[in-house]
């Protein structure tokens, strides 16, 4: 498969990461897939965040899924024995708020340092991710992890958790419009652990440039720069899957 083929195969999965459970089941039915479960926020952590009205967790109140809408899902293809873990961003532009805690801290899920604010978001779903990993069929041959925007950090840490529990199974990671979240040393270690990973970046999207390199953050995965859509008065066009990176991927050579 070419890089373009890999990205086009990932695209339907990252799009449906924004679905509710009913829509996710419909997607699986249409494509002969099995829905293993939805990625939910840990109720106890969610309660702590909602109670922290002015403390360090208060900004996460804006990043909690509205109406308990899940953060994505785990899907299994029995024909190809492929497990897909799909993690969405916030979907409303609120992913920018995660940068309010753009401070490097000890990473609890992968050796090294990472973005404190984004790790706090992963704390909300880490328990759900572990429970879904346990549901993976024993005959899984390939794992793909897909993330968009803030969901790219969640995808990177999900891949790290998967690697601990499904030893020896190849893992591919697809990061659509990722902000930066590891320091340079951790990014290099993550890249060695996950060599089959791609970062799809629309040239017009500012999200992929933050937090800045001079703050100690660095990129992960193999960069795939695309010429996607944008509007001078609406930066969300450049960042939105359907109007930014996807048109750019379609223009890639086959």
C-alpha cells in the first residue's frame, strides 16, 4: 500500500470517532465490523473535574464530552483481524484550551515527558481504554490507532497502552492534524516504538504548530504535509477533517 492508500483507509475510522453509540453501531453494521465498545470518561475523574470550579482542573470542564458523548470507540474487523481504536478531538474548536496547561511533565503512560494538560484529558479515559483492550479478540493480527487534533495525543497514549498488553502485534498510528505533546527525547523514543505512524498535516493549519518548539515540545510520527482547504476568516476550515486534511490527502500522488 502507498502512503495515500494507508491514509484513505484510516479516514472513515477517524470520521466515525465523532459518532454516538447508535451511529457507531450503524457504521459497523454497514461495514461488517464488530463494535467492541465506546471510549467513555471515567465517572470518578469526571466528578473531580466538575467539582474543581477554579483549580488546575477547571479548564477540563470545557473538554468533557457534551451529554456524555464518548471519545471514540474500538472496532474489530473479523475478516482482516484488524483492531481499530478511534479517538476524536473535541469537535468544537475547544481543543485550543488544552494548551492552557502547555507545560512538560512526567508522562504516566510512556517513559519521558509530555504535555500536562493533554495528559489530564487522557486520565479521563485511560480506564475505559484498558477495559476495551481486554475485549480485543485473541486472533487480532494488526492494530490501527486513529486520532484527530486533541485526539492525537489520546491516540499516542492509547498506542502506548496497547503495546503493553498486545505484545508482538504490529501497531499503526494515524494522527490527523496533531498538536505537539512530547519533548524531543520522548518523541524520539515514541517514534522508535511506533515506526509505522503518520502525522497528516494541512499546510494552512496552525494547530500543528503548537505548542511551539522553543517551549521544548517536538513532533512525532512521519510528517505527511498536504495542501488542504482554508479560509482567511475561518481557521477551523483548515483544521476540520472534511475541509482541510482530507482534500489534501486526495491530491497526494497514488
